[in-house]
């Protein structure tokens, strides 16, 4: 069983349904309020453990009550949170999530402790990577202090650990220092907006997403997966390019779906699944996640992911 090390943001999500799309209204009516653990790295760690792997989380929480609240479901799931440090005098990150009727969420994120990485805490995180089993796979997002993100990616690469990058936000994933590491990354999982910012290509449909994936691969990223708005993805890698297509999805809530994709892809690649099979597995996990309100409570069991993955089409691209 390969160890998955998830590095990045840890939040408390304050989530609710709203009865209309977010616009210029002075006030919206909301319902179904939920207070949940979240954050990209926390979600990926949760997914990896749910899918059957040893899972470790590295990140920062504040010294408030939200810090323990963000970690409690992870501990219950069996995630190793010993690599999470406390930013003293800082609040834990908070996401305000509004889910309109069509399910496509809107997020307001206060980074708080995610952006606070004193040198002793960064040094502890680097040491934790140094102790990782040699076959570990590292999943990292960029929703943490940029110098910390860059240093942790460099250390993982230096140790020859396989790295899957969620380039959110893209301005942090596209710095000169980060781009130097692109040729050493196992995979990256941008959405259309992130792919557009990283490549300069106007990503508005499957063909333009494919062009962006190919450009990211040409710039060194081993497996470039651009997630599509309809729930599918396009992938460019050493042996070519392909599309994973899905049936129409009636989304209840898209919160956490991107993290389900990243977590499941990381698991599949850790298991040395072929690229096409790994992309189907990741897409299936994301597709199933959007059918339930919330993020971590929505993450599917492995049997369900494998069953849904077998229904997805994988088509070669010209």
C-alpha cells in the first residue's frame, strides 16, 4: 500500500444552499447550512484514505477551535495528521460556500493560517518529506504560502518522489521557480481557467482544452489533465492524448469534486494504473462527488468509483 502525502490547504467550510445565482442582490435567502471540514489538501488526504491508502496530511491550521474541527473527520478516517502545524495567533482558514440551484458553487476563501508558514514549521514539513517512504506519491496544491509551496515541491522532487500538482491558484503554480519544476512533475490537474492562465490559450471547449493540455505536457509535465466543465477531462502524456467523456450529470453540489479528481488520480498513479485507466478512475470519483451536498461527506467508496469508471468512454485524440 503506497503512502499518499497531501500538502496544502486545510479549511473549515461554512456551506449553504442559496435559492438563486450569486449576482448583485443585496441579500440572498439560504438554507441547508452545514459546517464541514475542507480544504484541498485535507480533502485529497480524505479521498486517498477512503480509497484504501496510507494517507498523511501536511499543512497549517490556526490556534482556534476551527483548527481541531478541520482535523477531526480526518483523524476519524485514519489520516495521519501529525504533519499539521499550528500557526499561533492566526485563525484557521475558512471557506464560505454558496451552492445555487444548478449546483455550481461559489466560494469566498479566507486563507488565514494556510498563508502563514514560519520557517520552523516549513523546516518541520521538509523533514517530514525527508522521512517519507521512497515510493510515496505527493499531492500538493498552491493554496498555501508561495515560498512554502515552492520549497516543498522542490524537496519532493529532490527526493525523487512522484508529485501530482493541483495548480490552484494558477498564479502561484506558474511562477518562474515553480515552472522550473514542471519537467519533474508526474501530473498536474488544472481546470479550464487555470489551464488558460498557465498556457495563454483561450480554453473554452474540448479542442482548446486539449491544446492547453498538450502545451503543458510539452513544457515538461508528465501527465497533463485538464478537467472539463461537463465532468470529463482531456489528457496529454508521453504516448499521446485522449478524452474521457461522461454522460450528462445532474449536479447537486460541485464542492470538492476537483479534490476528488486529484485524490483519486494520485491513488491510481500510485498504484501504477495505466494513464487512461487512472484518468477514468479520477473522473468517476469527481462525477460521483457532485451528486451529494458537501465535500468530504460526498466522497464515494472505492467499489462505486470502480463501477462508474467502467462506464466512461476513453477516446484517442488526433
